[in-house]
């Protein structure tokens, strides 16, 4: 989701959000989320293709989705990663890889394939 926020009267900041919405959870512990894949950036130039960067995330790579205008939902934990355009890498184009979710210690659901059209 791309959002435009007025930082000043003359300048706007573009950000991309990656959200996790965890039904039945109140908090997120580091063992609950494991993602291995790539962030694919547009390269920032006319003649550059997508630039893939290998990433591994756990829950500590996300922050609580608080202070937004979206209403809080009872029994749902929301977390986010926020991406800003980079002068070298450009704009985040997509995230792809496998996300493993462990709602309780010692039990992991089958990995979810995240692809070009899948945003959590």
C-alpha cells in the first residue's frame, strides 16, 4: 500500500507498508514469525531491472501497528514494516519468499508462499 503524507507544506514522503494481521493473538514473540526470501526493488533508474536483496526476518523485524487511523480489533495483533524509497535501490516493488507462522510454541503451520501479488 503506498501512502503519501505531507511532511511539510512543500514536501511529501512516500512509504510502502507490509502488514501482518494475526487473528487470535495479542502480542507477537520472536519465535512466531520466520520469513526467508527477497525484497525486490525497482532499481531506481530507467534502465535498471528489479534488484533482489535476500532477507531473513523474525518477529523482531516488525513493529506494532499503532498510531494509525485504522481501528483496533479485539483479539487481533497487527504489526508492520515500513519501507521508504532508497536513492540506490529505488522503490520496493515486491516481497517474495516463504513465511512460517508458529501461533504456539513448538507448533508451526505449513509455510505460506509469498509472491508478487501476495501482500500480507
